[in-house]
C-alpha cells in the first residue's frame, strides 16, 4: 500500500493569529477613502497573488526605498482581482485569500495597503485617469515600482513608458522590475499553479520561497462527521477555485497537541451540494470544539515509524506501489489502535445504523472509510483485509460473532458492497472474508477446526450469499470443514469448495488463504502451503512471524502465473 502522487503530506497547524492593528500599518479600502493629507509615498501596484519570490523582491526594494527616503511604503491591490472580475468562475485559481495577503504585507513591513474595488467604475477608468486619481492625487507617489508586464486602464494602454512620461511632469520616478527567474524558470503565479496542480509541492515551495499554505476560518457544517466520531473542520475557502484538489493526509496541531486527520479539497467532496470550493479536514481522535478558530496547512514529507517501515519495504522490492496489507476492520480488529481509536465502530454499530437510517447509511460509511483510507495511505498501506461478510448467529464463536454485520444475508451483502465500493474509491484494495462463510462455526479456527453440517442448499441461500458477485480483487478463505461439500478438508484445502466458490459464487479473482499457521490446519507449514495451492488458492497468508516457517512457505510456493500477473495489474490500476 503506497502513497500515490495524489496523496501528499500536509500538516495542519492550529493558529489563532489574527491581524493586529498597529499604528504604523494601515489598510485603506476604496478609492474614496484614499486621502494621505499630502504625505508622499513609494508605491507598487499589482495582484500579488501568492506573494512569491518575485513579489518578495519588489516588496524588499519598496521597503528599502521607503527607509532611504523616509516616506511610507504602499501597495495597491484589487478586490476582486481583475481576472476574476472579467472571467468569473473561469479565472485562474487564487493562491491566497485577501486576508492572508494583508497579513503577508504586514509581515514584510509594508506601511499602507490600498485595496481598490474592481467594479464597473474602476474598469472604465482610462490609464490617464487611473494615474491621476490613484498615483498622483491618492498616493502622492514619490517613487513607483512596477513589474515588466504591468498594464492598466480600460484599453490597457497604460505601461512603463506612459508612467515614465507622466512621472517627469508630476515629480515622481518610475522603476520597472525585471522578471525574476529561479533555477531557469520564471517565477510567476501561473507557474506556481501548474506546480501545485501537478502535486509538485517542492517546486511550488521553491518558487514561493515558503511552503504553500491555505488559510480559512472553520465554519459549521452538517455535523455528520461529529455524530460518527469523526469531527470535520469545514473551511470555506472563499474563492471560485483552488490550485489544489484531492485528498491529503494531515496533522492537526491544537495548542501543542498533534492529531492525525485527512483533508479533502474540492467541491464539497464528502456530502452535500455545495458549488464553491471547501476544505474539509476530518479529525481522528479529536472531539474538541474548534469552530471559529483558524486552521493553517502546509505539506510535510514524513509521518512516523510506520511510514519509514513501509518505505523500506518498497525500496527493497524497488516498487513504490508494492502491496502491503493490514487487518483494519474496526471494532475488535483494529491494528492501528495506537494511532486511531476505531473500536467503537463495531459490526453491531453498523448493523444498528443500517436498521435506523438505511437511507443515509452509505454517507455514514463513506465518512468512516474515508478516514481509514487516508490514514492507511499516510502510512504507505494500500490493501485492507476487510469487510467480514460472515453471518452473525447467536451461537457463532466469539471471534466471528463480534465482527459480523447481521444474520440477514442480504443486509450483509449490501453493507459489504458499500464498504468495498468506498475503500476502492479511495484507492484501497479490499480482501473480503471469510469465503464461503464462517458464521455457522461454534469454534475459533485459531485453536480448533470448525465443522459445519448444514446442507448445500441452505448454505447457498444463507452463508454463501453475501460473497456472491462481489466487485473485489481479493477474497480470504475460511478454515472451515463443510461436511455437505467436503467432509475431509477445510475450505482452504478443498478442491470441491474452491470449485464451488469459482463456479456457483462467481468469484473469479484472487483467493488468499487465512493464516496457515492457525491450529485449524492440522498439517505442517509445508503441507499447509502445498495443500492450499493444490486446492486452487492463489496466495498463502502466514502471520505468526516465525522466519523459519516463512522460508518454508516461500520454498513451497509456485511462481506467479499469468492469472496472478493479470490480477496484479488490476490491483495496481486500482491503487495508483
């Protein structure tokens, strides 16, 4: 299970930093409020989207001139940005909100930020009118710094040459900044957007001179995630579009404490019909109220020791998508319990939820599965041994009963389809289990061989039904003897049972054995391996960690055949 390019590590840092008003720093909104009472300034004009390295060079020069001339520094920006006014939703995605831009100007030591509303009146201004009203009368500019591609006025006739000519007659100088290049590439907001949309975060960081960040205030949503135990921070991005879109593993830092989570960036990716971009951060092991606070995002490269381990496995096999599996069902089988508390989300929980709210059941499952999927990808895992499609019986052994969804085979089948669909939608392949059915067993196959005496007709209508026609690449076999089919061999070792799975249950994909070190199998590890393959299983699972037994399994396992190679390609297509 590997981390595909779409899933990039971001860190979410809790922040309460609010723009503080200082005597020196001023924000002037609207042309009618632009009155400096004769105070001269040095100024620059532009969109300053992202405030990248090129912008930073302009701001540094502006600040230096301000200090040398002992006059205030001023930056003129527009809201909305001109391209947004003309193109609306088709305009390039913003790199930065207005509020974030203001904060950044303040951090760079700028004295005055003038925000002009770009509306029909502003659009109609000629270049000459703009210079007179903004540059001369409004700012009383002493020095004006512009970019090499700066154009203005209703007919875009305003440029450096025009400003230079007017400046001579009105006692101000004009400086044209040359294009700033970094590592042979022009530093521009356009090129940064290209880097972000292609998940080249390191490149974007170099062009920006800082990690790409998204700010936003947490707002109230439908609170569905909170009800499921996965609170969601909904952040309205207040823009037509964003330069990143997709799913990201995140860390959330709240007053020094770090929580794991997952972030969706898009058009209400989880639930609802929102038509504007929103950032949804699903929080794991977190139940505090953060509404009204501010979240700050930045990408990171590593998460913890588990990721280091999976990365090492991938490097050994020289395959960044090498299959790595885990048993993360939730409930009693939660291998990630030190990271995520999913024990409350038992099979019984989902059984009751299905009965209570069948209409919205898939939405609830989707939210839960999203969290698990993102965490798995964060850790470098792409194969989850779930869902359990065994039927629940009053007399079922404890290990199965505690993991089964229902005694109704149609309900189990439906729930199974929903879980599989949503895991695979997130690029996590599933292993349904335990085919053809474990629910009638009274003994635990970890310690004893279970026997089932029911007729084939009964089994096909009940225990076998949830496994039929499932859209899943892998299925795990049951270490159970079905006397009506093969009284001598457990399903894992039975050619007759495997044939039934293939023909009557229509499972044509990869059969993985349950752990062959279980005591339900009475033979040696070598014989258990050979019998499993001879019966028709495609892969053998060995779990006790004994190296000598693992070597024995390897020695007696056949090479991958054409069937497995084909299915492996299907697996990679799903998870990449």
